[in-house]
C-alpha cells in the first residue's frame, strides 16, 4: 500500500528537533514566569470572526493565509493563524477585563497557508507574551525586556538585534496615511498589484510588502516621524528610556510596520541575519484597540510572538538526549527482582529502562544502543548477597553496590 505523506508545509518534530523545540518552550516559559506571566492555553480553532474582525481585511494573513472551513454544523471556523486575537477573546469570555493587568504567556501551533520554505511552514509554532491592561511605556519596555531575556537565556541574543519603531496614535497615522498615499500615487506604475490594491484600502501595509520592486519604492517613502504628536513623541521617548534602564539594547528602524492591522505606537522586531529571508524571529507591538473589537471595554495592551522553529534553528547546541540507566538481569530470579529495582530507580527520579527480551549479551548491547550511562547487572548470586554490579558505560569500570544504596549511588 502507498505510504501516506505529511501535508505540504507540515513536519514531524522528532529526536533532536523535538529537544530543541522543547528547550525553546521550557526556557521561555521559565523566563516569562520570572516576569510574572502566567501561561494560558486557548483552542487552536476559533469562530472565523475572531480573526477576520481583528487582523484587518487587507492583511496577508486574512486575505491569503487562513485555514477557514465550515464544520459539520455549518459554522465558519478558522485554525488560528496567530494567538493574540484568541487571548483577547479569552480575556473577554472569562470576564477578566475587570482584573487587569493580565500577563499572559502561551506556546503552541499556528496555521497559515503560505509557500513553504526554510523557516516558513503551514503548521508552525509560536511562543508569545501579552501584557493586557497597561497603557504605560514601562509595559512596552518590559515586554521587550522579557523577549530579550529569553533570547539571552537561549544563548542567541548575540545574533539578534531589536529594531524599534513607533506607529503613533490613530490621529498621527491619519496624517501619515495621506502623506503615504501622495507618495505612492506618484509612483503607482512601479508598484505591485497587491500594493496598488492597498493604496486605496490600507497604504501603511505597502511598507510591509516583500515584493522586490515595491521594496525599491518603499526605500524612499516618507517616515512617520514628522506626523507624530508631542504626546506620541513623549511616549516613544519614555519607552526608549525604560528599555535602557532594563538593559535592553535596540536600534531604531522607521520601516517597521508589522503585518497585522491592530498595532499603534510601539512596533518592534527582533531580527537576525543568520536565517536569510526569514530573519524576523520575534515581533510585536502595542495593540490598544483589539480587546474592544472583541466586544470588551477599551483596553490597552502590548505583546509579541516568536517562531519556535526559527529560534530552534539559531540554537548553537542541541540539548543532549537524557542518558538512562539500563537494568540487565542475568538469570531467572534476577528477572523478577529487576522489576522492583527498576521501579525503585524511577521513583528516585532516575530514567531507567529494561530490555523486554533477549539474553544477557543482547540486553547489554541494547543498553549501549540507547545511550545508557550505566548498566545495573543483576546475577542470581549477587542478588543473594543483596548487591548488584554497576557498570559505568562511559568509563567501562565496574563496581559492586548494595541494592539499598543503588538509587543514591546512581543519582550522583
Ligand atoms: P514574516 O514576515 O516572516 O511572514 P510575520 O510578520 O507574518 O512574519 P508574525 O505574524 O509577526 O510574522 O509572527 C511572529 C513570528 O512568528 C515571526 O517573526 C516568525 O518567527 C514566526 N512565523 C510567522 N509565520 C511563520 C511561518 N509560516 N512559519 C514559521 N514561522 C513563522
Ligand atoms: Mg507572514
């Protein structure tokens, strides 16, 4: 029979891949906890409106990338392409808009119908952090400091630069939008079809285009600086000041706009040169309008998401596979006693395995094959004396250890 293949753009995460993946999640989870963030898990599919309403009708994600389907009851559902909208939906659903701020960490799969390539998949995984309920610049700075600390703890901060921008207030962007429309209209013959369409609906989005010809026009486009109100400038300056105090280095990049519609003021990306075109590993910003669009009260918020696959690719080392202890019985009485010893070792917190079948030689071979660090060899005569032979499989030395002291001796 024909062997079935995984769906294009999806992959199995096994062995080294899984250890890298788990290391990224575990490290991020622990660091987020240090900053007072709690983990939430929300469904991987939602009412399509959760995303359609909030991500913006002109975003790539909504127009081209969503996995949307009618379920058997006829409801339109969507596999989550990102998790900020879901977290805001959950905040409202669970009545937490009166219990602010909420500091949320998450990790899990996301789904986008994109052209698969290195660092870009149709099912990929993100970690993310959302700080909901604070309009203070310190919140923006703290959320970026958390991101920076995670990269540091993973040992990859040296390859990554934090690029920072402001998108100003809604009023600032209205002025800026008009400037952009004037600029791009004069150059419309050079723009891609997508960008021409956005010129009418959402000209800021053009700045995020990856089309090469677009990029040339974008290079000289006006930046938002001259459109910012004094209040917006003060806010931006305060964010930078707090970042400095929290020890987070950054560079300003006035080109950063982010791909989704809901951002205002702070926008940022952690970028690396080591992943080619897929250089953005972590990205986010302030999204003060999103909770209200989800049917909650106006609620300020700021957050980021990072691609676990891209972070994993940047790790210098793969966390080593855990090395178990192999219990190797030799003789009939030993077969039975091995199970007691196995369970005692596990209860003591030691990863321990026994081969299910085979003679002594085969079982010792298997111990080596699974990378065991020690073999506990149980012969009938040793058992009678209340001892086992412990063979250190790294050095090859053998010692006799009393059964009662086995766990302690192996735990060191
Ligand atoms: P890109 O510009 O690479 O398409 P994006 O702006 O669509 O990214 P976000 O929606 O901000 O990305 O998601 C945050 C992070 O999630 C990205 O910086 C990236 O690390 C990761 N990411 C996004 N899409 C994918 C994907 N299809 N495959 C793997 N990782 C992804
Ligand atoms: Mg994208």
